[in-house]
C-alpha cells in the first residue's frame, strides 16, 4: 500500500465514489424493509475506492466526504449524525487495513473489510439504542439482525468488487498494477 499523498487522479476518484454513493442512495431511496441493505452501496463504493486508489486513508476520506454530502443534501435521516453513519464504517475499514496483511488475495481482503465495515455500521445502531434507553435485549436483537442482514449485503458487494476493478484496469481507467 502506497503511503504517499493523494494526487489529483486519486482525489477525483475518491470524490467520484463518494458522490456516486450519495447520488444513488438519494435516487433509489429503497425501502425494502430489510435491515442492512444500505451496506451494499456503502461497501461497494468504499471497496472500489480502496482498490483503485490503494492509499491509507482513502476509504475514510470517501466515507467522510459522502457523509458531508449526504448531510448537506439531506439524503437520509439523521442530520449531522449522517457523518457518523457514513464515516464510521469507512474509518473501521481503514483501521482494519493497518492490521490486514496485503498478502491475502483481493477477494479475501474485500470480504474481511466488508465484514468489519458492517460491524462498525451495526455498532452505531447498538449505541443509538442504548443511548435512547431501550432494553438491552431489544438492542441486542436489533444489533444481531442488523449485523446479519448487513453482512449479507456487504458480502454481495464485496464479491462484485474484484471483477469491477479488473475491468477498470483492463480499460486503463486505473493504473495500479497490484489489484
């Protein structure tokens, strides 16, 4: 993983991922009645950003930028809490990258990162429930449900990332050799 600063190409790609994440989330406004379906788009774009940019902090920057845009545009509910909703999974993924060996195949790195992001996303709901004064049994049940469904959608997204990155590389849209 490259530790040098972001160049213009990296910054544009991070901004593109964050913008597309918020735009799709705002346009689709899917009310599937399933907890965790928002993890599909979040995991997909964060992992694409990671694969294309390949620098520490890229996922966090993408998540915080998406949270600021969502907060500014009023996409979703929560106001300033949207920054936490988008930023917490991204920061957890970046922290995991510090500990994750880069010798693993990209597919396995994506799966692990998606699961770590889902755990952070579900933890946000756990903390909200406890702060709201809900019973611990209800909060634990909601956490488990969010974690289960969120993991399912995040794993679906993680499985799509390696072929998409390979396609981007084959069309010379990203210039990283190691994917």
